[in-house]
C-alpha cells in the first residue's frame, strides 16, 4: 500500500499533532515536503520535525511543491491571513486540505474557499480539535443517546493564558480577531452539541487591558439564536492567569428537557431522572486520525460543511461586535 503523502505549510497553530501522527504511523503516512515563509514560524516547524525524526525537502514556492510532490493532503498552518489563499491553491489542484482555523479572515475570502472546495469536491477540514477531545466527544455521544432529552440551552467557554503573543496577533488584518481565533472553538463545540442552524448572532468584546497587544481583543461574549428557539451562548477571554498549569479552560453546559450535562476541568457531569453522576470519558480517535479516516471515506464528527459554517458564524459574530448590532445568519 502506498503511503499517504502529506505536505505542511507553516507552523503557526496546531500542526504539531500532524507531525506526531505521521511519526507514529510511518508505515502508512509520510511527510513529503514542507513550505512557507520564515515568518510562518518555519524555525519551529524544523525543530518539531527534527524532534520527531522526520525529514522532508523544503519548497519556498508553494505551487512548485504541489507540482513536484503531488501530495495527497495539504496541511495549512501558516499566518492566519494566508489560510484562505493557501487553501484555495491546494483545493484548486484537487488536494484535500486540513487547515488551521479560521479558514478565512473575512466572509468574501471564505466564499472563495467554499467555491474552490465545491469545484474540486475534495475534503476540507478546519482544525476544530475540541470535537475530538475525549470529554466533548463523549458528551456529544451521550446527548445523541438522549440522556438529557431535547437540547434547549447550550453555553460554552474558551479561556486562554495570554502570554506574549507574536506581532501578527497585534493587528486585525493579520490576526483576524479573538472571536475567529479563540471563541471559534467554543462556537463549534456549541453548534455540535445543539445540532441546529444559527438564525442570529449578537456579540460584544473588549480590547482593554490587553497588555500592549495592539488590536487584540481580551474578552467577550456571544449569543446565538438557533432554530426551534434553542438558546446558546459563548464566553471567551485571554484572562487566564499565567500561573495556571493548563493553558486553556474549555467548558460546556447543555440543558435539555430531561437533564443537564456539563463538561469542566476535562470531566463530564450528568444530572437527570437517574440522579447525578460523573461519566468517564471514552477514548477518541483524535482529530488528525479522524481526518485521515475521513479522507478514506469514513464518517466523522467534522465535515467540510461544519468547518465552513463555524468559520462563517465566527466571522458574523465578529461583525456583530464591530457593529454593535444583531447579525442575521
């Protein structure tokens, strides 16, 4: 069997899991090449490849890499404002794309990505890894089993330590905003749990106390009205103290007609007519493994449609916060 040929562009987000996945599956996967500009944190990428014992040729020119290597999959992880252009370059050549979120920094670029994918028909995923965290993965399966009845209310949280962020985080034109970078995780998780289309979005956010990070937003909240009057909310921030042992604090609370399910501290708590219980998390395949399986035609919790939709809703939420008005989806 031929090995799956993977190319990686940049290392500004979560491509590390891809490198680990390739290293652990050398019999079926290979790193065929990598590309990007030095500003796309190539030094860090080279270090990760070395640590994993992987070697591959470097191409400064993206299209030359595609023509020479003819990869089976392109992993897009360069600077955020380059995601859309890079994904389109791969999709237009019929190369499936595994892309760091957000897929695009504006709605017009997202439509171009969507059109390129539709024309090629190949797989496109955003790196919405939270769907495959064992605790969220298990919570979703419990909801589908009906343990809390019909979902009526969902609240999500995404909280990060700020640290000292690189310069591209300081400008909206290269960063995109904290909603499409941070809050999008919670947006995507909430939409997975609720499983209803979004009708309207209202968001607020603040750049105050951002510790000399320019235009970076530090905190905010989003309210989404879904079909059938399902109410959802997301809070997001960079206010997690530097002393926190874990970088992120991801939570979700799902209230249904027959119970409530909560995920906090990577643990799952359920209360329904059977009483209260902590539910052990099931093992999940991990997002890269799930993407490779989806490439082979297997069902998955992420799809091209969900990736585009979560990006679109995040961009609409950012628009709402900028305008100070409700935006209809």
